[in-house]
């Protein structure tokens, strides 16, 4: 959730960004859920919107009733399939009471307005979001078979054309049997990862290494970009997400959910980027400005025709409009499809 929005450009200039228009602000806070092609996916209560911060155009694209339950831990991302010319949202949901709400990964299709459950053999509590590169959405997580809090991470990506998660080859581990990761990003057009260089027995982190995959998909192409050793107050369970290079050579990184820091990898200096009026929680996402228009999938028309679900009815704009919808309303659940996964899917994710 955010109370204010700011952008940071390559000159490290911080500017206030007007919030997206909310139809009914009293019904929910706004949360950033993903970014792709200059569009930002935002969640308002149970509903998802695509928003272009440059043109300030936003469109509702999907609704999902389980998002109403605040006991779900949710990791999400946005990706685009250029072959079918459609955007998709990917979500991993884990309930605080698994016996009640369960754990599952779903893909939302904006055109068909359907949700599909997909195979995801990882610990949901360990899932961390990452960037889109080559149309693939990247996350990192620990295998389900590991019950240790500091279990090594693996990088997986969601392929929007195949509607499947696949495993990305990792570099040789720095310590032991695998690496503890702090974040994924894209620097100089390459997927990069931040990994711990300290013994995992200590919760405090003193040194991290930033690596880049110079040839996408090739394990041998991982190289060290730089090492940071002057990191204040970072623990093994915190985030350290590379965002972008500034023009002066500094790399901007999101530190935990607290602040943005600019690191100089040449002299190992650092500084905190001041965000005006920042409260306790900070979220950061990378996007490139574009004139892309969010797709219009006729949610407004369906609401007025009485074809909306409870979620869309609840978030309709004016009271007059809500009355129109209620007068013609009929219940219809969102389509939900469960895909069967094969043994080959499991093999791809357990290489």
C-alpha cells in the first residue's frame, strides 16, 4: 500500500508522481503488484488495474475474490506475451492458515478474464518477486523439500507463452550447497542477482556479490559485476534489490522495505536517497516510460449490463452506477481453471 508516489530517474532526481485515479478510494488502498512495457499493475482491494504513469491512463483488467482476504501473503508480477498480444498477471498466494486457505500459484488472463492454477513446487513463504526480461517473469524461492529458513534459493521464471514455470541455471554457489539471494534485477540489459558472501550461520550480512547473466539461459555466462562490503544493517532475510545504474555510475538498490541507497561499486561508497514524506513501508519497482495504452477489456460495460461479479459491483464508481448494476445484477463466479501438470514439468523445475 502507498500513501504517496515518487519517481527516481537516472540523474537520481526524485519527483512526485500523481496517484492513479481511483473509482472508489474508500473501499481499498492501492498496492503496486508488477511492471511491464511501461505499464504498472496496481491492486485496489480485490481488483487489478493497469496504469501508465506517463499518460496517467488506467484500466481495470481483472478481479479476484481471494485478494479480499488479508491473511494471504501474495507475491505477484506482470508479463506480456507478444505472440498472442496479451498481458498476464502471475500470483503466488499463501494463507497464514494453510489448512484453511491453502497455497497455490495462479495466472490471470486479462482477455479471457480467467484464472489458471499452475504447478509451482517451491516454498511459498520463500518466494520473492523479480523483473521481466525476454518476456519472462523471474522470481526466486527455496524448494519445498527444504524446511530450513535459510535454505538455498533457486531462480525460476514464468514463460507466458507456455503458461509454465521453468528453472534458470544458477552460477556455482559461493558457499556450501547453494546461495542465499537478496534480490533480482536487470542491469545493462542482463539479468542480475545479489547473493550473500558470508557464512549462512550469521544473520548479519557484511558482504554481497552482484552477478550478471551475460547470455540469457547459459550457466557459464554468469560473471561478477561488483562486490559491496559497506552495507549497513542488512540481515540475511532482508531484500537488497538492484534497480538501475545512474548516469554517474552509482547503482540504485532497494534496501529491505525501508529505503533506496545509491552504491558506487568503484570506491565502495554509498549514500541514502532521500524520499520526501516516506513512511515506514517503501516499495520500489522499475519501469521505462512509454506511450503504451492499457488494454480495455470492457469491465465497465459488463458491470452496467449486470454481468459483473460481486467484486466488480462493490468497486463500481458512483452510487447511481452501483444502483444500475444492482438492479440488473446476477451472480457469476470468475472462471477458474486448474491445469494438470506432467512429470516433465516437475523435471524442468528440479534440474
